[in-house]
C-alpha cells in the first residue's frame, strides 16, 4: 500500500485506511495537543505524519535523483534503428542548383533552365515548366496564406492551387501556378538572381553583383520597394525568420537585416568575428549554405559547420567532416533538427548529418554510398508526419524517414552513429590563404562561386567520454 510521508513528524498514515504505528501515552498526548493548536490556527486537523529514523533514511534515499543512464543521443532522441527510403527523381539533364518541397510536392531546377514538378510519394514527374533562358538558381513554394492572397489576382482556387517562385541568371523572378504550369508573373530584376527569400508578402532577392532587393508580391506589377548594394560580391544565400533577413556573400560576409516600413535596415555585419575557443579571427570564405535558428549556421569550403552568435560576434563549430578536405554545400532546419549535407572529397560521396536544436547534439549520419555532392536541400514532412529531405546536385533524391509502424523495404538505408562527429571541432582555419588548392580539385558548386578548398586540419580521433562506446553502426 502506497504511503504518504511528511518530513516534520515521525508518524505515517496509510492511504485508504486508518492504521498507525503504536505510540506511548506521552506521544499521543503531544499529538492531541498539536491537533488542538492546528484547529485554532485554522490549519487542517489531520496530524502531520511521523516516521522512524530508519523510515526517514529510506525516504531520503528514494528522493535522491536517479542517475541518468548514459547512452547515445541516437537512442535518447528516438533515432535508434531508424531507416530512410531513398528514391532518385530522374528527368534533369544537367546540374540541379535549387529544390523546394511542401508535403508531397517537390520542385527542382538548375542549369537546364527547366523547373520540374514532382510527386514525392510516387516519384513521378508531374510537369515541366519552361520559360527561363538561364540557369535557375533559386526556388520557393509559397506558404498557403500567401497563395490565398494571390489567388484573387489570378482567378485561382485559393484552397487547392499551389504557387512557387523561381529566380534565374536570366535576370528574372517568375511566379508559377504548379497545378497548371502557368507563368502568372515575370519580374525583370536587371541583375542575375542568385537567391530568394520571403519576408511577409515581400520577396527578397540577392544578385551576383551584391545587390539586395525587396519586391512587393501583392502588387500586380510586383514593384521594387527597396534596393541596395548589400555586399561587395555575389549574394549566395538568404534566410528569413519573422521580420529578420540574413544574407551571405561569396566574400564570406554575413549581414542581418530587419524589415521596417517596407525597407530593409542593417542591424548586424559580421566584421571581426572571432572563435569562441581561441578568440582568434575566423577566416572568411565563400559561404555555400545557411540556416537561421537562434544562431546563424553556415557552411563553406571548410570542414566544420559554423554557428555565429551575432550578438557577441563569436563563432563556435560543429564537426562535419572527418578527412582533411570537405565542403558543406547545403543545410536546412526543420522542427528541432539541423540537417547538413557534407562532401568527402576523397571518395566523391555526400552524406547527411543531423544535430538536435538548440542543444546542438550530434544525432546521426545518413549515407547511401551512392550520392555525389549535394548543392541544395530542403525539408518537409510526409503525410504520416515523418521527416522528408530533398537534395539536389548531380542527382535529385528524396529521403523519407520510415515510420516504425511501417514495413521497411530491403533497400532502406539505416542511419549510422559515428562518435567522431561528437568530438570537438578543431579551429584549423584561422589563416585560409595558407591552404588553398587548385580550382580543378573540385566540381562546380554554384554558377558564380569562387572555388577553394581552404580548410586543412587533422581528424580528431579522440573519443569523448561516454560516447566512446557508441562508435558502431546503429
């Protein structure tokens, strides 16, 4: 029978009964006196239970916190025995620089100038959208509430029609209806478009000349609301969080903007950024990928994923490669996950690493041993609520996490846990000029980008404490 204990007395009472331990007459008198005092004071008449010293010691032991069993984050986060179903979407005849996904809808585009629409559940190509005359560098499926606002302007179904944006080196941004394949609007930008973002009902574009521009998507002519030369070199990435916009450049500079009064105001520039561990300056490189979630996460031609605390101007790193050369060509966040694509130059294969947010705990690695360099990535969820990742590069692939209640096919790819990714990332890129290699050492990653393999470091082989026992494939 479960019992209630009180620290102030030596008596205990049982739930569901009135049995008590035997006390001598003196103790009973004390208890009766205590009852009377409590009644006068308005306190409950139930006497505070007492317990023997042995019981008290036993209770103290029960109250002591249980020691948490040490184990792999893969197990703790529900990633044990997780598998992914990987499918390739075949249809492009050149490199793919942009993908976007929303539920079962996937769009992809690249150097062949075509925007292709796919059904991710079946892998079938739904339609191919022609109109651009240059490389398509950026794609975006608009959220439902924005589609509803635009539907009235173009005589569309506000509930079912999906709209998307594409940006190209042909100096245009196009608005598409994915249900019909129709071009609803074409915005001439006067500069090659390298990346796009959506802040409120406005489109943010970045050009190869460093120009950052804001367009009013709700006006029929999509007029320019704001334009500025935000960077000295090409704008490589744009990410939006609420009214805040992060832009990065080929010169390694990061800027944080705030949308106010239909214009962008600079609130941070990443000058004189230093390493948390060494307090030395961080080398600036062509930034290839970007994610924004409390910290500004970005990837370049270095071995590590960088996490910038822009309020302090400090960077810490997440270990992302085990060899001497590597590149982080794509990343995204979804829920409490940071998903990053790595590239092993030694074997020419790509893989995907997962970290939990905001803890930044390494969770797992996904590698099908058959994917070349990933240049773009997006995440969504399946109809079952499971994680779906879409990657682009030399191939377009859909990576679906398999529900535990669903049968796993024989060709499903299991995740791995490599304890070396849990070790501390080395600060090996203080002086980037000392470790440049020839441009021919790597494949083309962006139409505009500078090609450098500039981060050189030894692999940290030391295993971190309790993670040492989890170096095997899960």
